[in-house]
């Protein structure tokens, strides 16, 4: 049931304007009569709105279209370079940044290794540098850049832009937004990386047709986000989606979050690497039946990462297969939980672990089939993410764009 | 982002009317000027709407209120007996039915033991009899009864009113709504019992101030529902909330859903009873240190239910304490998962298991503190349900009422 809320003519006018913009974004180039028909608006209403948008150079005419009898209609489209969003994906391994234009197309990108994220102040200087670098690539005025949106792992207090707790970075209560705002000539926004990623994957799949998407990021850590329709489900305190820290093995290894047996501690990229390392270390350098893990790492435990364990499995290594299968089994149990409780229509598996071949998805699916409740989540389609390595950075742009749409703050 | 959706004057008029009704329900008796002020509407608009509502005898005048200067204002209120909802809670142990009036007050109730729910057709005849019995108690015309809303455990396809799968009842694909509609002179609606319960608990707590409530029903089985604001989160196929069937112990006992180690199979009322029974059965009749469970059940395993195990624990029985503590531990792990993933502001624990004294809530809270992620779900308040034994039946009425509100189908 909705709350008390008055709807007046000014709001209707704004809703109509934003619907016209949305129609132009999704279906442009398009003529005025087609917009009116699509939205159920009168032609004069659409003419009035498009006039405003033309004046603010938000849209432009690209000439006459094909006539369906009378005068050929004037075709309109969004001006792609009218404004830009900058999005950053600050991961534990890589930092990736993109710029996206007014029609959601990526127009620039940079990446560099994360390396040591301490001391925090110095690290934030580097982040600011990356933002300014990509802004420079756009060769546009700063007021056309609507903001820089940062996606990073951990619990984030959105209102204040503080990183409350990021186990991956070992951060507690870092006022990242405040520090960056002091160094950047446009607004800064902060969001959890899994949410940014989820928003982008929903966009790529055509979110307007979706009921509920649960997108999981299986990488160095494990996190997730729930998207209802095209909107992020945030939770009451902004910390939802922490599926990596559900208890998978009550007596399992200690997680870097401080708890014991978290899914992230038994099935993430970091956990797979740690288990691979201990296989290597448990075998002496000259052991007769040395595992492929030791071979691929040339005996150096520091060289063992999740990808190496996956490669060792491919080469027939039994220990590596056991580690990878156990991870898939636990991930499947966690995802069955999400299916039982959330009943999404889409379960999207993203992140580095999913880039090790289709067998891993199949293993996870098999575990889900064993553990999910019969008939629960009947509508769910399970797939891998489509966005590639820059998906989270693009998603950061969507976080910003969604926020501006919601608050009707587009420069129109 | 919202979909293309035109808002026109007819919709605005309806939104205003429903806001006036809501205002009268929450704050009535109230005068027209106060309604106008509360909703930001003009006095003539409010006068027009209240005139319609007076004509349809949906509201009535109860005379003059206290003047704040001028003419004393006329006070209006909803007519409580203008219409009714009937709600049924079909549980595995008891069937409870209530009638609720137009101002959400329970005005009648009946209950009887469920006994054998087979054969299904015969059982449904009994349900129809209960509905007609409570309708009879209302001494009103059938057209004032807006419908009968059935809450029962299991997966339900709402559109068709089919019980897809109810492990508690051993039902598969029972067209309950269709069968009942043939026997009842008003509409029939079907919903999962945990959802009905959750809606009622949210209502009792003042749902308009809530972000997200996760309400868990810990009884013979275990189920839950998520309420966002005052609306049920349903999921894509209507099966969300099945927290009882998350895998708590991969190698645990087989659950009646067919899977292994479900939370319901290790921590529900049924599971506690089963563990109590096996304690009794593992001891010979003359064993020297017989447990209190055997004593309280007078040696009869059939007499062991969850309540008996809780009583044995109270009397100092160590085996009973182990069973109960283990259930609390597993429930806490499951709820930590819900907190990590959903970040609700309210976690409400309801159902029979919670009626065994405050210690059980404390044990569950302790397990949650051990297993939830630090800083996740910072806003959550954990409490027990307030609605008592008829909460689910009242909730069934709310399911119906919400549906009529949403579709603007109140007889006004």
C-alpha cells in the first residue's frame, strides 16, 4: 500500500518529460508522433517537451525520416556527448575506470594494478589521479561530467560516502567520498562494487523485463546484489548482499572478516588460492607425486592464485579438482539459499572465477539442483555475466545515472 | 527507474480517494479540514471525496468535534461493519479462522484441530464448512463479506490458487482455490502462511515506518517472508521465503521436502520432536539414568513434541538442552544469512517455538551475534511476534485487504 503522497501537475509534467527522455534513449532516433503513441501522450504535450529538450541541447534533430503517407517526420535523438558519467571499479587486484556518454556507451577506459592500498590517504590521491586522467581523455568541459561514481568491495554508508568495513582492503571507517570530493571538480558517489556490477548486468539483459535479479560476484571475494526491476534493493542500512559472509562451514577456516567458515573463506578466489598453496606446501620439493600446482608455480607458493589451481585441475590434478569441486559445491549451496528465499527470475554469476570455462558453471548448477527446494524459484534462469572486465566500472556509471533519474536531476 | 506509465486525472482522483480512506482508517475520527491538511489536498477536493464515501455508507458522521475557534467541525469515521474479511490459518496442528471488520478489528474467531488432511477433497469440504460457520457468526449479507483468504504452509501459485507443494500436508498440485470457490458465495484467495503472518506482524508494528521486515515462522516447520515497507516481496514465481529449506547441515537428516540437512530438518518443532523421540527410544525402559523426556512422555515416543523437549530442558535434562541449543544455533546461522543478504530493519521471530520462554530468543540472538558479518545489518531490531495464535489468520485478511487496495477494488 502506498504512503500518503499527493501527485500534482508539476510532478506529472516531470514524469512525462522523463518518460520522453527514456523513450528517446531506448528507441531513438524516433519522431514525435511515435513518442506520443508509445507513451499515450498528446502530440502537443510531446511537442512542448521536445522543444525544451532541443533548447537545452539535450536532444537534436537528425533530419527527416520515412513518411508513412503525409509529410516525412523529423527524427530526434539524444545528443551522445551532451554529458558523461565516470565510473571506477576499485578491486583488490585491478583498478578500472570508464567514461560513459549520455546514451550509455563506454567512450573511454583505463586500468592499472591496485598494488598496496595503504596508507589510505595516499591511495585516495591515486584514485583522484585516475579520475582526472579519464576526465582529461573526454576533452569536454567539467560541467558536462555529471560525476564520478566509485564502486568498491565492502560495507558502505551511502549517505555519508564512508567505507565502513572492507575486509579486502583492511579498511574501517574511511571517508572516501569526502577525501575525493576535495580533489575532484564534480560530484563523487560511492557504492558497493557488487551492486554496481548487478545494475550493469541487469541493464545488459534488458532490465525492464525483469522481476528480480540476484547477481553474484565470484572473484577474489564473494558478494552479491539484488535488483528488483531496474532498482537496487539496498536494505535498511545499505549493507545487503553479503552472501560471501554467510556461514558455509561452522567449523571452517577463519575468514578475513573475523568470523569462521564464511562462504568467502571456503569458496572464493582467495580461498581457492589458499587451499592450492597449502597443497603445494604440504609436499616436499622432491616429493615423488608432486601435484601440478607445485609444477605450475615452480615450487613458489606466492605464485599460486585461483587461476593456477583451475589450470592444474585442467591438467588432471586430483587435489586441484577436489578444491575446485568443493568450491562449486559450497557456492551452489549458498545460491540455493538465495533461490529458496528470494525466488529471483535471474541468477547471474559474474567475476573472475566464472572465467575458467563452462565446467565451473555446470558444477555450480549441479550443486544448486541438489540443494534447492523442489518447485522453489521455478522461474529462475541461471547464466554468467555478459559485461566482461569493465562491467563493474560501467555499473558504477549506472549507479550515478539511476540516482540522477530517481531524483530528477538530469541537466535537462 | 520507473517504466513508461502515464498518470492521468482519473488516476489522481483515485489516489486521492484512497489516501482519504487511509487517513480515515489511521487517524479517524477526523474532520475534513484535518484530512485536507494531512494530505495536502484542497478542502473542496476532500469535501467531494467524503461526500461520495458518505453516500456509499463507507464512512459516517459521528457529530461535532471540538472547535478551534470557528464552527465546531463534523467528525467522520469509517463504518466498521460496512464490510468484512474472513481469514483462515490452515496449520498442520490447528485450523484457525477469523473475521475482521472494515477498521481491521477481529470480530469473530473459531479454531479446531487439523487432524487428518486426507483425502484432500474431503478436507476442503471441512475448510468450506469453517468459512461458512464464521460467515454465519457475522449476521451480515454475503455481499458485505469481501472474500475468504486462506493461509497455509507450502509453495502456492497465487494466480491460479494452486498448492504446488506442501511438505507439511504432503500435497502436490491441489487446486484449493478452485475447489473452495465452488462452495463459497464470495471470492477466495490463497497465500503462503508465512507471508500472511509477516503482513500482520508488520501491521501491528506500524509498517508505514518500516523499511524491510523479515518475519520468520518457527513452528512445526520453518518459513519466512520479506515485507518491504508494507508490501510483500513475492519473488518471481511466488515461492520466496523458504528459509526452512536452506541447507544447514549438508550431511544432516533427510527433510520431508526430499533434500538433506534443511534447516527445517534440524531445527524446526518437528525436528526437535524427532530428536527428542530418538533420545527416548535410545534408552531402555529401565535404564538407570533415564532422561526427563522419557519421564514426561511416560515412555511413549508418540507423546514427544517440541514443547515436551523444552519442558524437559527446563527440568535440567542435558539431552533436551543439547537438542534445543543446537536448534537455536542453527536458526541463528540461518538468520545471520538473512541479515547479511537482506539487511532488514526488523527481524521478527514468530511461531510456536518462540512461546517457550525468553531464553530461546536469547540463544538465537547469541548465535546471530557469532555468525553475522560485523557491521552488516546495522539497523536490525530483533524481536518476537506480537500477534499471538491468531496472527496468521489475521494476516490472511491483510493479504486480501492489500490486494483490494492495490487494485483499487474496495467497494467505495
